[in-house]
């Protein structure tokens, strides 16, 4: 069943603030095998002009993906997540995420399109610091494959 | 030793890198990222849904690829935009060796405000796994 295009532009309420900790950033950097000292050493981050350690460029996805559950699990939208794959991902940064940030995510449905029987959904996540400062925007495109593809 | 805009031109190549991917790395990434989709750690499940093997998280591949850019520029915060398209999965065999994500990159466009667009070519087993992989980078 095609997704309802009237959901385009729908904005979900901001998430509760997520407090970014130094050790969470370290855990993420270790998991991607990246030894850049800006991720783990506050002095190295300060030498680059940051008040504390910063997070790798793809770290914001941890927050935006979690927040996108609001869309994926929205019963009114009716997305079948078992058929969904991650098609595209884009980040636009005002500044890097850093330790001490208290980030909220506001999810917006930017687009719903049908392409060759697949439903293509673009979910935007705006990450703001508690002060109101914009930090980064995540654009995630989800592709829900056509229901009959698996031979059902 | 930041890279200066004055030192690059269209076609400037960034140092290429090859990043290993093992099953253990995927489990570690699942824990750190909170993405516990079983296609990234449960071979039985992956095969049942038609995949050739356990596959790497697309976001893991995206994270590895941009290291070519952040290692080149030094300051990871110099990346002001980064986008990819996930075009092919990266199967990770359970043989203790795993596979690799092989990344080359070059300056594709000189932009305003001393920024450049870097285009990345990201392969696994000689197959391109990311399309439209681009980073906009603020240079000094």
C-alpha cells in the first residue's frame, strides 16, 4: 500500500535532550577504529579550537536514527520496516557534535515518493543544542521495497 | 599542518586507505551505535532474508570512508557536509580475517570560502559499495 503523501512536511515533537559524554564518543571512535586524538583527548580538541572532545562525522546518526523511530513506528503512516533499507545518508554540519552537548532531535518527513513500486521516504533530523544552537542536520532516505518482490 | 586551499587543485589525490572489517568489529559497532539489526551479526538470519552473508552496517562503511578525509585534513570538524548512497552490501565472512573497505578520494570541485568538494570511491572486493560519496571540506 503506498504511503500517504499527506505526511510530507509532518514534524514530530523534539526528543528529550541526549547528553553527549566523552566516554560515549570514545566508545564510538574505538568501534570505528579511528584514533584521531580530537575524539579522545580534550587537549588535542582544544588545540583545534574546540572546548572539549568532538565526535566523528557519522556519530549524529546514533541520535537521528533513534529519533526516526517516531516515523518508522507511526501507526498512521504504516511503514513496513521489515522491507526497509537505508538508501542514502547526508549530514550538513554547523559544527561538530562535542562532549557536553545536550542535543534534541526534531524529525520532519521531507519527502515521500513512489519509484518503480518502491516507496522512498526522506526523513530529516535537526539536531539542536539545548541553547537553541543548530549543530547538524541528518537526511536519511529509506526505501521500502515493493510488497510482492519476495514472491509473496 | 592543516591543508591550505592554496595547495590543492581539482584532481589532488588524498592518501588512499584500506580499512579492515571483521565480525567482531560489527558487533562492537552495533553496541556503540545502538543498531542491533541481526543482518549485521546473525548469519542464519542474514541468509534467511536473502543476503549472501552477514553484512556490514552501511553507517560503519560510511564512517570508515570519511576517515580518508579527516586524516588528510586533520581536524574532523572541517567536514561541513558528507553524503553517500548505499549501493551494494559489504559481506563479512566469519573466517577471522573478514574483508576490507578500500577508499580512494580526490578533490573534485573548488568551492567558495576556501572549501572543496572531495569525491570518494569506496570499494569492497573491487566492487563499488557507496555511490555519490562526497564530502565538503573547509580548508585553511
